[in-house]
C-alpha cells in the first residue's frame, strides 16, 4: 500500500510553495500601494496645514501648537499685569 508517491509529494509541495510566494508577493504589493497612498495623504495634509497657517499669518513658526502657545502666553501675562 504505497500511496505516498514521493514525486506527487514533491509536486504538491512545489505547488504549495509557489502559491505561498504568489500570495506574499500580492500582499507586499498591496502594502506598498497603501504606504504610497498614505504618504500622499500625509503630504496633502501637511500642505493644507501650511496653507491655513499662511492664511492666518503664522508663517515660520515651528508648529501650529507652538504658535498657539506663543499667542496665548503673552496675553495671559499681559492680562495679569493690568489687574
């Protein structure tokens, strides 16, 4: 009862490995595409933030949160000086 043919087993293993490699390649392709899409969206977001900062007149500040702190802190110090 010799049902385990080594040639058939080798062919099955080869087909399995080829299928696995194909799936991995497809997954890698999908991941790469998603990374490129996310990178593009981040670039668009950064451009939108820069455009908004330009419209608000806060060019050259390191970040929106840093410019917000700079605007808030002098006002609170100035307000306490009036009292």
